[in-house]
C-alpha cells in the first residue's frame, strides 16, 4: 500500500493540503483533505483527496478517496443527508429501510 501512495504522489503534479483534522474516536487518527492536480498523470483532471490515517500520517493514509470537483456538491448533499438522517444519536428501528436498495449502489 505504501508503494501505491508513493507512486501516486510521484504521479501527481501538485498535492496541496486544504485541511487536516483529528479523527473522532481515535488516539492519533487524522482526516486529511487535499487538492491534487494531475493525480493519474499528465492531463488528468484535478481531484479532492480525502484520506484517513489511524496513525496520524496524513501523507500515507490507510484509506483514501479521490472526488472529482464535478461531484463535490453531490458528496456534500449526501454527507448532509447522512448527518441529518443518521447523526450521532441515530438509533435504527426495525422498520428502517436501507438507502442502497438500488443494486448498482452500496457496498459488497
């Protein structure tokens, strides 16, 4: 995994940190948000990179996702909905309906 992250950093033209903050519920974990130009080589579109590092190493996160700028509004909308519908105090009931009923979305 470290090799992939290092390779990606070499491929990216620039990596500009936007925000770094503590990951709730961890001792050293951080969430990093960065702007990356040419993340996949020359002429690739810039992205926002969101990384999660449990050991505090923002340059080599264990998990990350690249979000094209064209999808940021949709992501923000989804995060706001998650916070509103399933926030910190959410307790599921037996009649709860899964949000990912479309077979083309969701995990696994």
